[in-house]
């Protein structure tokens, strides 16, 4: 999967981010970029910013999910950003599609957190490939960081959202209670407002008495989750 193409270039992506932060609405952005915006992966020609299944986000937000016991693989990896720290890559399958839950160690305003990212396995492989390419210079620039974020934030084509929700919920509960044991979870905001709502509700529905707070870090919004001991 390529992030950019002839119609949706890196320059257009950076311009999109700048306009989005300046207050441009979805309709204004579509008018500004024309049909090229559909090449970004953030919109479709039916007028939605999400696949059809995620139009049911209001339904998902309102229901309570019973976690479904799920087999998942655990791959501890050296932290991408902090020496002597560990990232965790959790893999599972649903409807014959491979998915990844990434818990990436990340300091936000000097708070140790595990940043939660959910994506398909293929998108994760693409992310790691680009990361390895960029890190060769010794550091990752702001522009390169945005490229990585664009890859990992690309909407997954969820075609069985209810079973996936149940599986993610069980995996988070199981892994958190056995491994993290009190660590703070975090999620970063994205341009896709419905997807971030989906993530937030997964965490809030999975844990009891979770405390959510919103903070700014390096000009970006993050949501932090303090969870009582399980």
C-alpha cells in the first residue's frame, strides 16, 4: 500500500494537514482539493470519511460489548523511540483478516504511556518499513513523523465491526492485567473524527472506572487513560 500517488502527493498531504489545523471543514477541504482528495484514503465518493460499516458508530458507541475470548500473539520489541523500553505488537485474526494492536511506549508531557494503535497487519508492515527507512538518518523529522502517522491512521476496511470490537476488548483486558499492570494507555487524535471516537469507546467500554483526560503534546491532541488495578 502506497501512502502517496500521482494525484495525492506528499505536498498535498502537508497542505491538507495545515488547512485542517487552521479550521477548514470537511466540505471546505473537498472543495479545495477537488476529486484528488479521494486518493488520500480519508474520503470516499459517497461523501463519507469512513467505510460504510463505520457509519454505524453511533450504534457501536451505545451498545455494551461482552469481550470475546480470543487467541492472540505477543511480540515484544525494543522501543522505537526510547532505549531500554519495550513496545508490544499483538496480532489476531477476524474473518480471515490479520489485525494488529500496537502498544508503543511513548512519553507524553513526561508521563510514561503505551500509545494504542489498531490497524491491519499489512498497514503495520508498511509502517515498519517506512520507519526503518527514515531512522537511518539518526532521527525522524516532523514531516517524516506525519508520513508515518498517515500510514498508521489510514482507515481499516472493517467488515465485521461487532466481532472485532469484542475481540479487541478481550485482548486489551487480558494483556493489560497480565503484562502492563497499571500502565497509562494513550491514543493520538487523527483527522478521522469517527475513527478516534471508535478507539475511545473501545477503551472506555473495556475497563471499569477508567479515567480519561485530554492533553496537548507537540501541538497534537492525545487522550490518556488511567486504569485502576485489575
